[in-house]
């Protein structure tokens, strides 16, 4: 085994790690932002909106992320240059990069998977607790903000931790559309140094550490909220 | 009809209330009149519509027809796509925020401590300043004997303690009327007493209460009005003396015979 390439490529790994963390955290934030209403409308209605949300979750969960990623990158990515108003807009410099397509694909994925998780989470809150809130004159929005949402999250924190670890471990797919995340850097190192295993072991170690951080963070979060019954 | 009110100021008045779930007629024209200071008990067999009647007061159930006045204020309804709905949701929310409901299954918010449960409505609905709400919450917890449990989560309390916390939560809004739906039915027998004692104290200090209960002796001792519901109709009503000892209806006689 040889590890003498590490100092040479250290800065690249730091850059790759930053990309991985950006992709993970931003897609979780954007994805959860949509997952909450997607889960909620399936429980509250209106029916037609719930159906759309359900359909969205089914499609997202039923197709490989790799294909979604490629469809977005090669589909939208080849559509945009042919549209002058996009080429001339402030977004263009970003849209020429692969990262926004990866971010979009991963956000959609988080919205779909976690939308389903949130549906179950909202449903799992005992009706009586929501009824009590209603009986004291809370408005629908106050009930959502103060009771329903925090209660739902409390019920699914452990599930979400597992889901986000899976999302982390899916991020290397972004390297297939030229995003230089940690995995992408690892691949580059393998090609340039002709070392087969060491770079793979090294990035595997990085993912283990990141997984550990997510797990510990959620454990800390779980300990801050009480266990329900 | 009922001349025994404890004051002249009306608290809750229901007139000719009907409630139907799909095809099932649960309430078939019920009237009820509670003035301030009154303790009104609703008794009757399981399934007779007691809970539904109580829940119509704060509109957890929407009456199919009938009038509702709370604190002298008429609640207004309108029709939306053929369904009866409140005309002003704000009016309903305001009315609800002055009715303290206590449920059979406590329904405390499990993600909040006892103190947070008690402060929640004053702070986030009634907009009482936090410090003041906290002071008030601590006072009501003291009243129900739960000061030492205020930082516990509901899951770690006994049923009796949870119900007393739920009573504290209802008390903290300084309710115009308290509504109890079988507050002791989910409790182990040895825990019933501590909860009834709290309710008894509240009655003694002149609180207006409407109470659905299976505890006949308690209903007799605590109320000034009793209403016996049978299949969605008021079959017998009056003072505890009238309903329990000078019973006219045979069904009611059979039902209350357990306390003789
Ligand atoms: N939300 C509901 N939907 C349909 N039927 C209901 C609903 N709530 C109560 N009922 C029915 O109404 C009847 C009266 O119920 P309830 O008011 O709970 O009686 P009680 O409290 O006297 O036991 C029962 O037959 C019950 O099944
Ligand atoms: Mg009932």
C-alpha cells in the first residue's frame, strides 16, 4: 500500500468534500422544504393536490436516481443552450456547470422520499392532540406550526437520519455528470496515480466519517426532544 | 323548565340541536341551558350522544341544525357547497379560546413538558406575555398539585397526573366554561379520586362546568343540573334530586339505580 499521494491531492479532496457537503446539505434543505407540504397535502387534502403529491412521490421513488440525474443533465442541459433568454440571463454561467443539475436531481429525490416519510409522520400524530389544539382556538396555521409539525418530526427523526445517510451515499452519482465531489476527486486520483485501492479506501473512510457525523447529530437532536409515549 | 340556576347570566345555551353523521342521527333536538356558576352533568348510556353534544358546544362537531350561544354571543353559521360551516372562523376560534376542554384521553401535547403544555394556549393563542403566562401556569399547576412535575413530559406521568395536567391546561386560559368529557373513564380506579377531587374543588369555587360523566355519585354531589340523554334526546332533566330520586322516566330510573 502506498499513501504518499495524499499530500499532493489533499487540496483537491478538500474541494471535493466541500462540493459533497454542499450537494448534501442544500438538497436536504431544498428537498425538505418541499417534502413537508408534499406529505401534508396527502393527509389534509384537497384530494386532487394529494393525488398529485402522491404521484410525484411514486415516480421519484420508482425510478433510479441515476436516470433522473442524466435526464435532467442531458435533457435540460441540452435544452437550455437553445433558448436565447436563458443564454442571456444571469443564470447562464451557473447552468453551464453540472452542479445545479445535480442539486436539482437530489432535491427532487429528497422531496419524493421524504415527502412519503412526512406523510407517515403527519398521520402518526394522535388525532386527539390535534383536536385538543383545535378545542383551544388555535388556528390551522398555529396548529401546524406549534403542534403538528414538531410532533411529526419527533416521530420520524430516526427515520430521517437513516434517509439522509442514504442520500449522502448516493451523492457519488453526481460524479457521473462531471461534478467534482469527493468521489470524483478519488476517481481522478486513481487515474493519475494508477493506484487502484488506496484512493477507494480513502474516500470510503471519508464517507464513514460523514455518516458518523450525521448519526451523531441526529442522536443529539433526538435526545433534545422527548420520546413520545 | 329548569329554575335552578346559580346566576342570571347565561354561559352556554343550545336550542334544538340536531347532529347527523351521514345517515346516523345522533342528536335529535337537544336543548341545554347553563348559566354562569352552573355545574351541569350529562349522563346516559354509551352511544347516547353525550360526547357529541359536548363537542358541539365548541364546534369540534358541527351541528347539523340548531342554535348555539356562548357567553350570550350567537354563533353564526352559513352554508358552503351545501355544508354548514361557521360564518366567521375567527369568532369560533375566539369562543373556543375561552372554553377549557378536558378529554377522556387527556390529549396532552407529547412534545412539550407539562409547563409548556399549560403555557401554550395563553402564549400562542391569547397572546399573554410569556412571563405572565409562566406565572399563571405555575399557579394553576400548584392548584392541581403538579408543581413538582412541571418539567416532565406527559409520557412520564401517571394517568391521574396527566389528567390533572390537562385540567391545568384548561384552567390556564381562564375559561368562561369548562367542558369535561368523561375525565375519569380512562383512569385506573385508584387514580379516579385525585381527579374528581380537583374537579370538585373547581365546582366549589363557582366555576361554570359542563361535564359528561359515568360517576353517578359524583354527578349527584357536584352538579346543580343533570341531563339524562337517551338515543339523542333529553329523556330526563332537572336538579340532582329530581333526576336521581324523583325520576319520572323508567329508563332513567334503571340507569341511575346504581347509586341507590
Ligand atoms: N365522527 C363520527 N362519525 C360517525 N359516527 C359518530 C362519530 N362520532 C360519534 N358517532 C356515533 O354517534 C353515536 C353517539 O356517540 P357519542 O356521542 O360518542 O356517545 P356517548 O359519548 O354518549 O357514548 C355513536 O353511535 C357513535 O358511533
Ligand atoms: Mg363519549
